[in-house]
C-alpha cells in the first residue's frame, strides 16, 4: 500500500506524461475540496514518511 507522498508523486508523474503526450492532464484537487488530503493527513504521513 502506497502512502500519501507516493500517491502525490505518482499523480504528478502521470500529469507530466499526459502533458507530454498532448492530452488534457488530470488535475490535482484544490486545498479543502472534497477528497483532497487534509492538514492532519499530511501531519500523519510525515510521521511515517521515508527519508531519502
């Protein structure tokens, strides 16, 4: 199971690939919109994030 940061990175990579292919890219959700990660989700993910 991927974490929050891995999911965000994967989506950014998909968006770049879609732009390069000339397609209309999917979009990131706006802060506070339904389904977007909350500040608490980021705090929780930071506790378990792998440092590179």
